[in-house]
């Protein structure tokens, strides 16, 4: 009995430490980017910040494909298939990372060259394209830390990123040169130092064999093709609104909606941190055939996050004007009424996460395609129609529709695919 209590206490301490590092990591990384956005929104003109928001939307569209092919499969394939050779696996992924991000950087360069030849977006988009391999390596390093259970490693990468980025931004503010292009330069500098921190602690700079490189690429492609296809539709969920606003109304509108959306980021980033932390554990429960644990863990996470995001939404509604004064110096007062609408995004995301964790753990990656094809399609339709008809208010409503539909669709897929819990179902799933 004493040994059992001691074992439970040790497990609780380990998980408390992991949760702590995960939250610190997410707070540092997201906090750094949040401060960068706030500084741009507060100390540059609205059009300049709108340009940054639009470029960020295009950047994140390409990033969603990177996440689908590299980061998401890493969480599943890495521990299950390459646990005994994880160093070699990461080395292969580093080369894959470089190839993909260099290609995406070229895409951004071509967009800036041919679609915006004389636009205020051109220089910023060009710098964003050049910076992509470095900035996304920070994402890679943080996710690798979670995959191997070293949340402290992820936190140290984010700490380096936070310190260097904030110092760089403060220097630019002091000399009066903070702008869209220089903001991306700051992220590159911070990314390079963060990459050095990661490589120093992992020492994975080993050239993998051609066989291993091909094997890893095929494994990731086999797992992720559903997710890659879903990334096409996810554009309608996450990023199309900024681009539509910039095209239909102007960069000022894109900047305003981005500034209000930023106030919801702390809640959504906490959801992301918890998701990355618990997914390997829930996937391991499924590997052991413990379907009841898969369900109970996922729903516990959903319940806690739903309560948290509900309280967060209430705070946004009650203190909208105070937040505008504190964060933006009162520059966005006329838009703060939209915070109550956009604050629903984390609430719906929390509900979606509970069902999505189950579906990801039982290895139903096609749920990404089904969910995002529906929610993304609705996002495309409503972002154009509602923005054209109702302006910013319509755009805000259009932004929450994909999240609501994703919650409903993920629930329906959970009901369809998750088996009724009995021994025969456990055997069927674990032996397949």
C-alpha cells in the first residue's frame, strides 16, 4: 500500500512538472508573438498592422501544410515506430523540414513578386518567405520536445525565443523602426538563437541514411495525406477572413479584426498546449487497449477547458473597454464590441478538442479532412457573403461559424467511430 501511494505520488509529481513546463513553453512562445503583435497594433498605423496581419495569414496557410506533413505525424509516428532510434528519426525530419520550408519560402517570394509588385505587402511578404525555414524550426524544436517527453527542452527553446524577440522589438521601438518587414527580421533572429538552443541540447546534426530518410518521408506521407488534404479546407477555418477583409474592405479592417482576435489568443494557445501534452498519453492508452481511459482523459480535458474558456469569454465581455485602453491605448474602442463574438472561438475549440483527441488517438486521421472540409467550406462561403453584406460584424460572425460546425462534426464522428466499450472492441482495435 505504501509503495502504491509512493508510486502515485511520484507519477503526480512527474505530470505536474510536465504540465508546468508545457504551460511555460506555450506562455513564452505565444507571449512573445502576442507582444510583437500588440506593439505593431499599438505603435504602427492600422494599415501597416493590417499588412502584417494579411502576410501572417498567408504565412500560416503554408504553415498548416507543414504542420500536417511534419509536426502532427511526429507526435504519433515518432514514439510508436522510432522510439529506439529517435535521434536518427529527428535528423531525417530536419532535412525534410529544410526541403519543405525552402519550397514554401519560394512560394511566398513568387507571391510577393507577381501578385503584389507595387503593394505595401511586397517587402514584408518577401522577408517572411526568406524567414520561413528559421521560424518554423522553432515550431519543430518545441514539438520534438513534447514528443520525447522533454517539455523542459521545449520550454528552454521558447525562453530563448521570448528573450531575443522582445529585446529585438524593444530596440526597434526605441529607434523608431518597427514595421512589417523588420518584425519578421526580429522573428528570424529569435528563431536562429532558439534553434541553437535546441541543437545544443539534442545534438542531432547527423546526416541520416538515404534509406531512413525515404522511410520517414513515406511514413509521414502515409499517415498525413488525410491531414494534408484537410489543410486545403482549413484555410477557410483559420486564415481566409484576414485575406477577404483586406481584399473587400481594406488593410485597416484586416488590422482591426486581427487586433481584437489577439485578445482571444491566450485561451486558444492554452488549448494548444494541453492538446500537445496529452495526445501522446492518450495514444499510448489506445495502444494498450484501454479505450475507457482514452475516453475519460479526453472528456476530462474537454470539461476543464470548456469551463476555463467560458470564464475567459465572460471576462472579455465585461472588461472589453478596459482591455483596449491597457493593451492598445484606446485605439480600437469602436471595434471592441466584437470581442464577445470572437471570444466564442476558444469555447468551441475546447469542445472540439475533446472529441478530436479521441479520434486522433484511435488513429482516424481522416476526421481532419471531414471536419475541415465542412467547417472550412462554410468558412469560405460565410466569410465572403457575410463580409460583403455586413462588413466587420459579418466578418466576425463568419469567423466563429467554422469553429461551431467543427465541434458538431467532431461529435458526430466520435459517435460513429468510437466503439461501445467492451472486451471484443478492445481486441478488435488493438489487434488491427
